[in-house]
C-alpha cells in the first residue's frame, strides 16, 4: 500500500486567467493553454523510494466532463506523459472552446475538466508504490455578442 511508503501523486491545472475574461463571440473557436503540473508528495519515509523511482514515466489522463449547453470544448491531448522527479513536472495541454451561433450574449460558461493519474504499481502489479490522484477543475469563460 502506498501509504506505507507515503508517496502520493498530486495534480494542479492552471491557465492565464485574463485569457478567459475576453468574451468568445458566437461561432468563434478560442484555444487556451492549460498548465498541468504534477508532483510526487512524500512522507518522512518516502525519500529513498522516491529517489529509486526518479526517471520512470507515468501518464496523466484528462477529459472534459461537462460543458455549458451552448458551447463545445475539446482537449488537444487526453494523455500527457510525465517523468517522476523529486521536484515536480510541468506539462501543457490545449483547451479549445467554441461558442455556438445561438449562444446567449454575455453569459458565463463552464467547462468541467477531469484529470487523474493511476496508482503507480511495482513489479508484477503486486504493490502500489505511488498512490494515484483524481481531481476536477472548472474553467470559466464569457460568451460575446
């Protein structure tokens, strides 16, 4: 169990907020850069194990769970490949948002994003070496005229 070693993945997704404040006009597709950072958090007894795992790869999965009904959204990649480090990993994904022609003017829209990392298994899948992580984020935007 990963709690024994006290290693746990963590994910944070951010974007430049001012980009999403400018209204998206109906029919327009706008693309935003998502900064996807991940880190392995360790407890008091996890340092040695973490150092042994440095350089190994893992996958961050992403998907769109929900979008305002007058818009559509897509991620450029639903999987990002990370490498275990002692100080975190920074990756990028692109989120495209399209506001439909019949969208109401000056309304707040949302895109709910779901990102996760599966448990990192040891040899033969017998032991979880790093606990996985699962989180959702809400991206907001405004429709134009």
